[in-house]
């Protein structure tokens, strides 16, 4: 939902030229401070430790106020990169990531990242500069209607109007981003507000009185009915979504599944919510999910979906999704219940709290031994295998598995979007939550590299590996610059096939192999590009070079970029055509 714009008038609004001269000469006493100082004080009261952004004219007062703060600001090379870095920071840390950018293009460059966070329910807070209030609507230099642009893609946005209340506006945005179903919020900061004087201290971040905090527990009668259905199932299945991770409910879900012997499929945002090295793990379902996950979804008789919005990449055709199943849907947001898939047992509440309720209400374990045996047979029937002819180009799946084997058990994976994203999801074994950081809903190319920056700053002692495609990496490769400046020990693996690979795969499968504008063989030498930025640049052209470059990259104390030249026409399988039946997945192009 969007919070209405505030309309309180500010006193003595200034022109931009007056603002600049006042900023240079202004001094404050212990009693009087500025709106910009109040912005920074609000961030400090919210325990914000790191912010991301790019300097600019309208936001300059806030940057000036940060000089005396202990908050570490990371200047990114592009505002989109700042939004992705903040997004990843929020995913890994569990606390809202914060961006600080200027007006006009500084704000509009954030839009992709805000939209990305909105679809994935990620907590980020965007602070954007704005022209002075008396210039708003006059097409002033670097003015845009940031409120209007971002209203559809934020949980709430606030137009700040007064130096006395601007600190509380920041606190409200931070609280709203983290509360209930998480999501992006934004505060637009006119320059006269940040330069104006105030003697008001910002409050501790709180949600507005009008905001209804979701109840953590579901209706007890509905829980009992759902537990009875699950206990009586012959073919029970759990679908674990990203909400399980956001509510810190992974342990509750793991214990529930193991105690009652129920197989688990994860959504892509849910990767890591259930350990994939256990027998009950069916891994990822949906368009590029495992064959055994999709067979399980298609043949279960009771489906417990937790923290998932049942999006189309998971379900395929609505009419063919889990056709034999009664659906129990657990979600913190009532708007998601029965939005895509009808819920026979709607349970509105926090994932962890509702799983505990279900655990207490279960009358017995389902009699599902035959079902578990069948799911293991599907694993044997549809293995995630691939061939590795040594006289051919490197298979991308081999690279992912080799890096997984060499990486720490708790390594964090970030990705861009394209074929490489799917291979990283399929061939890396995820055993811990908050180790998969990707653009799941919006599908934003270029997400992986700046996300690696944010992820590493959120978990300084944890290994971070970013998978990118050559096309995706070209979108935001400038993120290497801040990674070098911040001395971040990250590894970026480029699966380079000289194509926008997923487009090429779809053109081959559905457009009679008309490969129009999908071949991107005009990219740079990525290893040399990395060196130009000051990072370590490596390249692998053959199988025997893969272990050596991985070892060298992981040993390097700083950013490394490995350019893996892979099979140019390797495809992602299994694959369910858009809107198709999950039970009719293709294992090769001839199956489409």
C-alpha cells in the first residue's frame, strides 16, 4: 500500500541558489540543527550501519551531514547498482538496505532496483533528493515526479515537507520496510527541507498508527482443519517459498518436514530454506525445476505452501498445477491467498508462527511411506545430469558444480538473470537460508555483480560468489569499481557464451531458430576489463583450466573475475514452456 503524501507546509522555502549559499555559510548550535542532520540521526537511531548511493546536487545536504556520522556509505558507480547492492544487503542481513541518491536521474536510476525489491518482497529504503518545494512542478533542473513514479512499486512512499518531521519520516519508512510482508519504501527529500533548521530530535522508528500490524498466528480453527487434512494425506508435499526465509522460519520448516516425513519442494526465492542434501529435498520446482520436484507437485494430494505467492514461473498453467491436491496456503499477506491458486485452507500469519501452530495441531504423521519411495524413484528417473566431452567447450553446469565443491559450505551465491541464473539454481547445493541472492520476480539482468557487493558488506566473513552471463554482466560491470575500492573479497564467475543465452534458447525452441539480436559476440575481454578496474582477471577456455582458475580466484584477497568460455549452445533443462503443465517438462529441445 502507498502512504498518502504529507501536506504540512514548510516555513521560509528557499530557491536552489539560496540553498547553495546557505549551505556554505550555515552553522548550527547544539539546539538548532538541520533537516539533513535529522535524516542522519534517524538512520543512526534505526541502527543503520551501511548505506549505498551516489552523490548529487539535491541530496548534497544529507551527504554533508554524513561526514560526522559513523555510518559507512558505499558510493556505487551507478544508482541501479546501489539499489541492487542495498537489496542484497537486506536479503543477507535481514535488515533493510538503504540507498541515498539525488533527484531526477538519481531517483529514476533506482526504479529498476525498487521494482525488483517490490516483486521479491525485499526490504530496502530509498532516500531521494528533490528540488526545493517551491520549484516542484516547474520542471526545475533534475526534477522528476519521484512520488508518482514509485507509488506503484513501493510498499509506501513519503514526500517530506518539514525539517521538524523529516527524521520521523525516515523512521517510518524503515519500520514499514521491515514490518509484516517486507518491501521497498521511499522518502523524497526536497532540498529546502534538508537545509532548513530544526530543534526536533527524530523518534525511534515506528510504523504509523494507521498501519495494521499483521497478526503472527493464523486462526486456530483453520489451523486444526489444515492439520487434519495434512495428517490424512497419502501424498503430502511442502512447497517452501521465500517467505520462510524472511520470517526466519527455515529451522521450523526443516523440523516439521523431517518429523512428519513430508518431501519438500522449494520455489526459486526459497532456495536454501530447506537443505538440499537431505533425502526429503526435491529441490526447486517450476519452469526450470527438477523433474522430480515437478512430478511431486503434479501428483501430491495435499500441498502445504508456505510463504509463496504461486507465481506463473512456478505454477505453469493454473489449471494443471497440483491438479489432485487440496492446498494449504500460509502467508503473512492476505492479498496473496487465492490470488493465483485457490487455497482450500487459508492460513494468514507469519510462516514460523503458523508452522508451530500446525506442529502442535497435527494429530499424527501422514501415512506416506509409499509416497516417499515414489519421490525417490523420480529422483533416479530424472537425474540432473549432463555430458562433458573433453574435446568440446566447457559445460556451464560443470563450472557451477566445480565452484560449489571448492567453495565454503555457507558461501553466498548472487546471480544476474539468464541461463546462468538457472544453472546456478540447479547445480549448486543450497543448505542454508540467505545464501541465494537473485532477482527472482522481475528478472533483472545485471543484478549479480552489485548484489555481490551488498552481500559481502552484509556478511564480511562469508564467502561470496556471483554468477553472471556475459550479457547480464555488461549491464552493471561498473560494480567492480566499488568492489575494488572497498577491498571486497568476492569472486564473479562469468558464464560466457557470446549470446543472450536464454533468448537464444527460446528463439531456437519457439521461433524456428531465428536468432535475431541474441548473439552478443561484441563483448570485451572480461579478464582485461577486470584488470583495468583494479581487480584480478582470469580466463578459462578448457576443462583442465577450471580447477586452477577457481583456486586462484578463491585465494586472491580482493575481487576476482573469471571469464569462463562455455558451450555457446548449451541449454537449460528441464524446461516447462510458459503456461505449460509441470508434469510435461522437456529434458531436451525435441521434447518441446
